[in-house]
C-alpha cells in the first residue's frame, strides 16, 4: 500500500499544481510550487482528506514548507476564491466517518488523476 499511496501522492500533487498554476499560492498569491493541505496530513491522515481536491491547493514553497501551510492566509485565500461556505463543506467532510482504502481505491485514484494530468498536456 505504501508504494501505491506514494504513487498517488505524486500524480495527485502534480494535478493540484497544474490546476492552480495560474491562480497563485492560496495563502499569499505567489508562484505555485507545491500542493498544500488546509487540514494537514497530520490533522487528517485519512486518504479521503489527503487526496481531497477541496482540501488541497497550490502553494508556494515558503508558505507550505516553512510557514506550516500559512493557515491564516490559506483561510483568507479560500474565502476569497470560493466564499465562506467552502470552509464549512470541508469541515463537514472532515467529520464524516472514513474507512481505510485498499489497493482498488488507490489504483482507481491513480488512474483518475493520471487522466486529469494528461488533460493539461503533461
């Protein structure tokens, strides 16, 4: 499972960077270089949140890696980009019961995001 999770992480993060490349860092507006989580992987280690497009957005390296996600800026960016109901939607998803993923789920998600990356010509 570790190899499948790592493979999914690579393709999912690439998709997020491509999706948000022209929008700028969700926290500061700088260039997108990373895929950063609103709810970090330590806060929500379930795959349903780690690989949730609503919970992950393009971030610059500084905000994502050195400012621990720049959470306040992230919140402001989400509100500006999507409106205040967006956060409530993520909060609801975070609280839903979540079951562990098996090989099938990881393989399907890899296939799904590989296709999305190809749509961007990558």
